C-alpha cells in the first residue's frame, strides 16, 4: 500500500534537510545533494554500462557501475524527474539487455523534452541528438522508448496510471504557471522528493509497464550538425563479440 504524501514528507524529513544559509558544506561533503535514500532505498536502481576504452579504441574489457548519485552529479540535482526516469529506464533497459550490461555504443532513446528525462536518457543509453541516437518527442509523457541498433529491438516503458499523485501534479502546475508563494515552492520541492523516495520503496515493475514494439524504424531528428559518432568506429576491432 502506498503511503500518503503527508506521511511520506514526515519520513523524508528524517533523512533530508535544507542546506544551511550560514555555513557552506565542504566540497567533499556530498550528503547535501546525494541523499542517503538515493542509495539505501530497497529498489534504487543501479546500472552496468559498456563503452569503448578510448576515443578510437575497442570495447572496454569491463562494464562500469552507475548509481543514482552519479546521475545527480551529471544532471545537477536530485529530483522526482531524475528518479522517475532512472526507474523507468531501468525496467526498459532490463528488457533490452537481459544480461544486465547496457551497451552505450548501441542504444538510442526517445523521451519528452524535460531536462531530467532527456539528461537521464542520454547518460544511461549513450544517445546523443548530434549523433542521431537521441530523439525528443514533446508529446511523450512519463514514458520512454529505447532502441538497440544492432538487433533492431525496441522497448517502450510507461508509468502505470495512478502512480503519480494528483496533488503533486496540481502543485507542480501551479509552480510552473509562475504564480506561487515561497511556501508553495518549498512544499512542491518536498513533495517531489517524497514521491521519488516512495517510488523506490516498491519493485519498479509495479510502477511501470513495458511493451515490445515490433518493426520500429529509427529515424534521427533533424539537426544541422548531425554526424557520425567517432569514438565507437573501432569498438569491435579487438574482439569478436561484446564483452560482458
């Protein structure tokens, strides 16, 4: 059973505090932006990703492990969008890469144009608009489409109805309108964190549904400087198959 937002906020207050206005934390302190629950929640996703080992080199011999903390540092902050996108893509990429290793040289993704969704999609899949491997669909809601170029496999993932709290949606709409109080802004921020934390308390498949898309044809978005990705041209030079 999902907890109500007020109860979620009480639980979140125990592990998240606002930054101090008087004393700046040392640069080595990550706790003020990389909250404990990003790692300690029972269903916080982690990702194994495979890349090439240099700008003109072959596949790396080993995969790298990425956490939600890595995504926070790349994106700029912990938020409901970052956690939602990570959770959704964890489910979809698990279908596309059942061995658990995401090939960031071989994957494309389509998301809406939110900063959170687009950044997480690019970081986890390796897709880039400038290389024609990341696409933006403004009409896409809380959903993603991931595509594996070498096999043509395509998986779409979408949040299940009722998972996103209506009261949070209403508050976000008010803040986005530009007409809000300072209290409403802080409440929105706290409710977003509470929702994100609650999302990671349950198996991710309970919140997202996937479907295979047969016969999907990838067509890059138009971009003036579209070009090939040079650092993957020799990925298979020293190996007959993708490392694991």
